[in-house]
């Protein structure tokens, strides 16, 4: 006979069946590391005296538990971590008596056991049989009628109706009892929670810690700068939406942006298989014999399997705190444990430190014409980003955006406009030729540009100590400035004291560039003109060389114009001479012939004079070219 597992039910009352084995106490959340990026690390602690630990987490964190669970057990190691595969509990109960749900009363219990073998122990004895049905009867006790439930059992000797008295014990076969216990456990676990069963190697009494990483409501940071008190306070807004209360939990607040993916490791993943190839033999085709001697063709082929495309796998899915920093992440561990019920929000003061803020008038010419009031703070510890509410003795004065800072840095916190204050800006640029090099028919000039910029503020508020200008960088190197200068993002931050409610910032920058110039008269003339006007300066020797080059270039240009004119005159005289000779051959009259001869002689003389002029011009042109080369070689 199948051994019975005894279960005791209270008659005529709503009941809840307990499992046969006493479960270990569920672990408690003892530590939480809560990040601004919406990621949390939960640590659970369990006092155990055996190898098994069971714990529940929100169902949406189940895959994260499978992906990130770490077990700290000094007495041994991990065997496995198990949970129900989604949908399997419902499927396993579908073909059992518990398909309608777990019974909650004695009547419901015996009803679902209809057709099952049970053993009933009542005040009249022990009876074993198959449950056929339920009924009601009345008994008289001490003159009073009492309603009692009855159960009809099919026994080995017939049918018996058993009156169920208080204290009746219902014993079931072990297999049936296990089904009932499984159904009870499935009903006991909330549908939005998931239970995990962890098996360890050790079985001695000890403490075991578990930790896993999952998504959570990000903590939100805000700051209070109390200017008159010289204090900076950090406040953290924390929401407990974990599905369980936080009792006596050690809380650590973290910053940073760790890479974290949503993954699905729990739902069964079915990979589509390719269809089976067609392996049936192909028919053999043969032509009928025609009696001739020829080629008999046979056709055989193989079927090509059309594979089913694979379905891609789904994508893996203090209260002053002591700050520490590692890997670009700040951690603020609160010195006292906290209590926060599920569904509650807390705003906690986690940092309160002394600072010495100074009030600045901040001008950013590349962003706005407005002058801003800004408080400066220095910290010897790293601070997390967050909006800063600035308050003075009179109350709220403005909000300042704050991107966080490293230890030992200073930050300016602009929080309000300095009403009615304007800044006048003046900029002067000068260019100097450092040297000139002639190469490949081009003159390359090394230039140094110097820019001097002055900013003068209007009347500043009385509480402003310093005037700051974030001058756009990019022109060149800083060579001179008033006050203190540091490099900021894309700017030179110049700070000067305020005197007589006014601030003046002056700075000088230099930039070295190159410029290529051809030896055309227009470009040489422009260079000389810029030097004469003072827009560009150079060494006196270089200026003199440029002046001489312009003079020589102008002379060469003039000579070349004269050469063109002389050659035109030469060509005209040669044509005239040819016409006179042609006419002379046809003239017979002596006086007229003499006249042509005289004209020819004058033309010959003129041609000689023009040729002498051309030779002189070419000689002068060569001399100019030589002088130009000498000047260029001297650069």
C-alpha cells in the first residue's frame, strides 16, 4: 500500500495547508547600493542551518537574479539555483484535482479529493477508502442538534458514511500530498513575485549573504548652498518601489553611468530547426530503345532541402555619508541604517559640509550679453552632480546647474542675473612680419598676430567680490593678462578683484600664421601699403627690401611697357622700309628715285635708333631682375 502522509485539517473553517517540511527563514534585505543610473545592487542576509535557502524577488527582476547573483557562504559553495519555468506550475496542475485552485476549507479539500484514496482518523476510529462524495447530517449532543459534514467512502468491504468530528485527520498517499503541497506553494507566491531555491554544499548553522543587480528607481540628487552660513548640503530623494519594505537597511548612494542591459534568461527559448531534407529516391527516367546505336540518357537528381529560417534569439534582454570614488563612480554610504516602507519616498540629508563661497560677477561673451551672479565653492572631496538651490540671509536667490566635481577643484555656480549691469568690450589686433622666404616663385611670410582685448563692467552689486570673464579661446596663446587666469571648457577664465563696484579684465593673445604672396605689383603694393599705414609691421630691413622690390617691380613693369611700344615702332618701320623698296623698283624718274632713297635712309636710321632703345631696355630689365634676385636672396 502506498504510504500515507498525514495532513491535519480544521473542520468547518477556512484552512491553509502547510508544507510537510519546515522552511528556512526568508533572507532579509540588509544592504542596498542605489545608483543614479537606475541600477541597484541588493544584498540579502539569511541565518541558515541547512543547505537550502528560498527567497522571492519581483518577477521583473528574475532574469537579473539569474544573470548577477553572487553568494557569500564562508562554509561552502553553491550547488545550483532553481525556480519554476514560466507556465510549468499551471501546466503541472492542469490534469490534477487542483485544476480549479487550492482548497481553502475542509469541504473544498474533500471535494477535490473525490476519487482519491484517503485515510480518515475520527473519534470513532480509522477508515481507509476512496472518496465518493460529501454530505451533511445532524447529531444530538447534550440535547442540542449539531450540523456535521459526512464523507462517503468506498472501502474494501463496501460503502461507509463517516461523520467528520473535530480533530479529524486526513491522510493522503505521498504522491497526492506532494501535488497538494506544490499547488499550495504556487498559490502562496504572489503572481508578481518569483521564488528561487538555492542549494549550497554546507549544512551547518551560519550566515549566508546573497547579492544581485537589477533595475530600480534612480535616486535624485539636490543641493542647498547656504551662502550666509557657509554650508553645502546634499539631499537624496529615494523611492522604495522594490515590492518589499526596507527595515534597518544599510544604504549606499552611487553616481556614474554603468553599462547595463535588460536580458531575458528565464522564459524558455525555442530555436527553430531546419526542415528535414527530402531523402526519397528520385525516379529514374529512361528513353525507349529505338534499335539504333546511340546515347541513352538517364536523368537522376537530388532534391534540395528548403531549410526553415532560424528565428533569431531575443536580445539579451550624515546624516553625513562618507564618500569614496573608484572607476569614475562616487559612493556615499549613509552612516545609519534606514527604514523605508514599500511604496514610500524619502528625502534624506546625506552630506553637510563647510564651504567658503565667494560671489562673482560672471560674463560669458560667447554665450550671452548678460552678466550673471555666481557663487564659487571649493571641495576637498568629490561631489555628485545635481541642481543647487542657492540661499542667502534673505532667502532663495536662484538655482545653479551643477555637473559635479573632483576633489580639490573649484566650481562657479551661476544662479541669477546681475540686473542692469552691462560689459563694454574693446579688441585691437596687430600683425607683424617675422620673416619672409622666397621659394617656387612665391614669397612666404611668417606672421605673428597680437590681439589685446579689454572688458569693462558697469556698476556691480555691492556683494560681488570678483569679476570673471570667460573669454573664448582659440585665437592663440595667452601672453599677458590681468588678475588670475585658468583654462575652462573652450574659454580662458580671467578673474580680477572688483574695485569701486567695477571690474576690468585685459588680456593679450598671440597667434603665428603664414601667408603666401606672389611678386605681382598688386600684392607687393598691398604689403607696402599695410606697413606704411601701421596695419602690419616688420623689421626696418625687411620693410626697406619690400619698398625696393616694389620700386624695382614698378620699374620693370614700366620698361616692359616701353619695350612693347618700341617693338611696335620697329615693326612699323620695317613694314615702311619694305613698301619704299617696292615702290623704288617701279620708279624711273631720277628726282623721284632720289626722294625714295632719302626716305629709305631715314627709315634705316630710325630702325637703328629703335633697336638701340630695345637693347638698352633689355639691359636695364636684366639689371632689375638681378637686383630683384639679390633682394629675394637676402631675405
